[in-house]
C-alpha cells in the first residue's frame, strides 16, 4: 500500500506521513530548510518581491500598466505574504474583492511565480480561477465618429480623431507618429507598434492623404497630444462622447472599427 517492497523505505514513508499529521508547522520549516539549499530567498520572498521582479521585465506602457496593478487595493493583503507560506484561499479572497483587472493580473503574477519555481505547484488550479468577464466592447460607428469630429473645435485633436478612423492605430502609436513616417513617394505610412515592436504599413487613400497634408511637414504630427498621458487622452475622448450621448466606446474602439 506504500508503493515499495523495501522495508526501510516503507518505514521512512510512514514516519513522514505521521510527522505531516502531528507536526504540520515543523513540516513546513523542514521543507523551507530543504528549499533554502537551492534558493536562499525562498524563505523570505514575498508577493511584493515577485511583482517588483515582474515589473522589471516590462517596458514602456506595459510597465506603467503593471505599476498601476501593484497599487491595486485588492492585492494589498497578499503582497506582504511570503510566497511559499501562502494558501490558495487567500488568492480566492483577493479575487472576490477585486475587479476584472485583478483577476487578469493576479493570474499572470501567480503563473510568473510558478514559472520561476518560487511556487512549487499552482495554489489555484487553472480550472478553479474565476472566468474573466470583460465589459462589452464594440467598434465606433461612422455616424458616431462624424458627430465627434463635427463637434471638436481643437484642430489637432480633430485631425487625431480623423486619422484614427482611417488608420485604426492604437492611440499611443497614433500620437507618436512623425511626419517622416509618411512616405509620399510610395504613398504609404509606416510605424513600429509600441506594444509589439512589429512594423505596421498602410497605403494612403486620398482622404487620408488630405488629413496628413494639413499636419506638420516634419517632426511630430501631433506635438501636443504626444506629450499627453494616454489616460488623459482617453478621458478627453470620453468627455466628448458623454456630451453627445454616445455610450460604450473608447479611443480603442477605433481599432475595432
């Protein structure tokens, strides 16, 4: 029943099983002592240390996003806990108190710890994680876009929304465009995506070219909007939508369109 025919080995297994029942605290300390032999930080590494290490692997907007995640109030009870002393029930309580983003990023942090061997096995099995339920996302319609553009009085912002409709770029990629990204000889516009580093290329039609001709001929196409935080650009856009009674869209809805 112990899976061995060796008497000495069987006695060791019985002793280990008995100790695990009689001395659970001592059992944990013994396990930590063994683990410390291969990783000196195992006994003291907290979730705060883990999220800081994960943030260190990120760059640009992705890094800023994780810095905001680290401030999530729902994660506050978890971050000071030592990773190998954490029980799965705590993660489930955090998920109950958090939002959709808490579910998404805690799952990534948990998997990062497993991949780094800071957790020897998952605390929450994959099938036990609550399903991620995003809010409904949709594309902005042509009528909504035209209404926003018609009401916009700022020339730079109006051109920004117009180009967003034709180019379908993320708002950060769009704000970061330079006049040098437009190849008038070949009638194309190209840029490297901030999120992936891949190159996006699109041929210009006449309406898109007309918008670009009204923008600066060298340097940034959107000198002011380039300096504005992505969250502030999103807030400004939402204010315009609210004023027009448009619901369910954001700047990212231009990509869906």
